[in-house]
C-alpha cells in the first residue's frame, strides 16, 4: 500500500481498469481480446508509484537502498510464496509427472525473478494459454523486479551528482531506445519483445517520468477543468478501444 500521505485513490481505480480485462482475456471469453494490454498499464502504474515513494523518502532524508529492497521483499514475498505453495499442492493432484517437472523449473525461475527469461525460452504467451504454467503471470513481476534492482541506483546518482533535467534526458533516452528495440524485434521475435525486460521498460519509464514531473502544473492545467476532463475521456476511450478492438493477431 502506498504511503497514506500521498495515497491517490484514482490509482486503485486504474488498477481495476487494468486487471479486469486481463482476467477476461485469460478466461478466453472472446471479449476484451486486447485485455492483455492491462499489463502495460500496470507497468506504468508501477513506475509511477515506485518513483513517488523514493522521491518522498529522499525529501524526508529517510531513503536507504537496503530499506528499499527490504520493503519490496516484504510487499512481494508473502503473496508470492503463498501462491507457489498453493500451486505445488494443487500440482500433486492435477499434474502429470512431466508437467510437474516443468513446474519445478518454473518455480526456480520465479523465486529468482527470472521467469520472463524462462517463459521466453520455453513457451508462447498467446498460443498455448490453456496448457501453460499456472505461474505464467509472474513474468511481469520478474520484469519489474529486474528494473527496480538498478533503477534506484541510477536515480540516486543523477539526483545527487547532477539534477532532474539530466535524469529526464537519461529516462527519455532509455525510453526511446527500449521502444525502438521493442518495435524492431516485434517483427520477427514477438516472444522476445513481449517477455524480455529491455523491450518492456519503456512503459515503466513513462510512469517514472509522470511521477517526477507534475505536468498539470507545468502545463498550467490546474484551473482548466474542462481540458483536464477532456484529456481524461480521451485517454479512457483509447484504453477501452484497445481492450476491445486489439487482439493478439495485431502483435
């Protein structure tokens, strides 16, 4: 849970907006064919919240790299380990021996937050949804954790020895490099551009930038409620349009 001092309830609404189409997509109900795009929204939210937490701690002079990693562990590991334990129990009932062997390898990759690389090498996110591991969804967690291993270090270096302007340049450079690579590799290596961290961090970076800069203030939108509402409805429409009319064939 975010710190109550800067808790934003609209973030929870956006989380629901993202998770519901993902669930519908995985239920294969022939609705929200682009529901898998909800993961992309989660990446943006994650970058936004993590940056906000770090900046808040830095302003209060209470930030610690070790504490940051420990808080991430306390937030993630209980739910993750519970999921792994339940999955193992159910696998003894429902899995064949060869399927259990695959699950064992999957669990090892999940524990070390490299499941995105594991699934990239062993499966296809879109063509085998029914027969794939019940832990397939952990690929996105792996992407986030790989990014957050190094992100706070770069943030501290730039803010302590340079300034936000140079960090913005660094983030924008990383953004364009990541999205360019993702676009290029999506033509012949769709699984790689989907699963692998270098091709997904541009979405997390969007959230990082939005957290670092108050664009409502920069663009002087505070007293322009009509324009703010217009931007909201345009974004809301585009998200739902993507969920309904995009599909895995468009990748």
